[in-house]
């Protein structure tokens, strides 16, 4: 079922030593290579997704025209085909200011950029916002929690919720 698709292949619990997972800076650069199939405004999808995090915590996302030097690089390609894992994103555990982390969006999925996707379609904005949460260091919340960083795609949750916001503020402070 569409409502049971996993957002991503990030483990539901990330084991790490020491501090919480986050970037050492608040200015986080990003770039996208490729495009969502059928969505002309791919850059707009990621700009929107990262702006949802900037609105609730102290990060400053900035588009970089150079994909080789951006902190977050959003790619498009094949993961496992339709109806499986929608995307994945590396987390910034132990990174430096110049690190680049990759993410991948499955181009076999029926993505649209819409707060109200038609039946059978997946909101690229919600998926990008979820993966951007990992890109700034957040783990998954337990399945069934009312947060964007729950592991299962839920069409009605598109932006960071209270638990997501608390974790983002814990890492980067308020906006």
C-alpha cells in the first residue's frame, strides 16, 4: 500500500558514539544532480524542503552551483523500483565543514510536488523534507509517531512536527 512505503533506508536507530549527529556549522550548502521524473521544478522541491527546517531551527541552507563542494548532494536514480524505498540520505555524524553527503531519490517512484498528491502519487516535497531532516542529523522517530521523521511515508505529514522541531532545535538552536 502507498501508506506503507518506507521513506528511506536510513536505519530506524543510528548507533553512534559521543555527541549528537549534526553539522559543525549552521550554513549548509546543497545541490541537486538530475531531476525528479516529471517535475520541472526539482530545485524548488529541495529549496522548499530545506526552508521548512530553516523556519524551525537555526540552519541557513544555501544553494551551491557546484555539486562537488556542496554539503548535501541530492541525486536521482534507481534504488529498488516503484513501491519500495523512496529515497535515502547520509547523516552528518562526525563530518567536517567541507564534507559532502549524498542522498538518492528513486526515479521509479511516481513523485509529484503537491501538498495534496493525487491517488497513487507521492509528494516529493514531503520526501525531500524527510531526507533533509536526516541531512541535518535527525534519526527516525518510532513508526507510527506523528512526526515527519517517522520511517513510513504518510501523505498528511509534509513539514516538521513537534518532535522533529525539538530535535532540530537541540542541534542548531532556534531560528
